[in-house]
C-alpha cells in the first residue's frame, strides 16, 4: 500500500520532471489556484498525481475537489496524498467522461499541461463539454504550452525515468501496466484557444499569464441560462 509520505515524494518528483515541459510550472500552478477565490466546487481535469488539487486544498481546505484522470497509477498517487478527495477515472478522449463525474455542475474547471494531448477537433469538442458542466458564471482555466509558432516537444529522459521509478513500487507496478492513451502533441497558440473557447459558447475569454510560449487562458461561462449558480464567489 502506498503511504501518504511516499505519495507526496512521488508528487514532488512528478513536478520536477514536468518542469522540462513547463519550466514555470510552480508559477503557473499558483495562477490556477488564484483563479479560485473562495471555497467552491472544483474539477481538476486530467489532474494526474493531484499536485494541483493539493495546492488548491492547501489554500482553500473547504473547497470541494474532484480529480479526473485516465491513469490508474496517477490516481492511486492522488488518492494516497489527498485523502477524501473525489477521484474519477475517465477518458477525456471520448464524450462519455462527463457521465463519470459525481456532480452535474462545477464552479471551476482547472487543467494544467494536459490539453495538448488532444487533436484539434477533439479539443474543440472537449471545450464544449467543459462548458456544459460549468455552473452559470463558472470559470475554466487551461495552462499549457501555447507557442506563437509551431513547436515540437522532444522526449525527455526525466519522463521515462519517473515512470520506471513508480513501476518499481509494489503498490503501483500493476497499475502502471494498465496505462493507455497517447498524446496528439497539439500545441496551438493562445489565439487559437481563444477562438475555440468562444466557439464553444464561453462568454468571456482572456489570458491570465503568458511567458516564453506558455500561457494560462481563462474562459467564463455565461451567467444566464439554465441552472442555478452554486457559489456566490465571483470568478477571479
């Protein structure tokens, strides 16, 4: 069984190897946490080991957080490090992921270094699906590489070493063997994300942070329409 101490150490290693792809990862995580200005219902989309959810709960322990990911190994790490957090295993590559969620609406949907895994048409559809689960006035924020010019991400030894390391842990070995899914490595610029989010029905789209080909894009769900907002907290 994975202990909380082991899970936290694995999370730290995960963050270090992810910095190869997103050098400002800590700063970006802070920007995403700042989006949630008060305790609310939050979905951490493709939340992996739960590092973003952990930062959010450190700031807002009363927040109601769901972590969704495809990887059973990553979710096992999140479960050990974040007792009591709702965990969902679902494939964002297919529309059925919405039915796996424990709630019909969320005040905030956050995601970090994950949306590049989906090809253009699937990502456009995914944005529409995210819009459909946001409460009126809710906020979606996506942090990822968004270079102005086409860019290629080269494989990193750190990624392979990290996965090899957790595969050696008795509590994770069998789960790593269940890995599936591939990345489209689709890295469009900020302007593309803005257009796709507006086309998906978001009322307001803007850039919260941008540096050296990385950005955090925020999209606001229309305040009107069906449903009743769960939280009176204004979007950050």
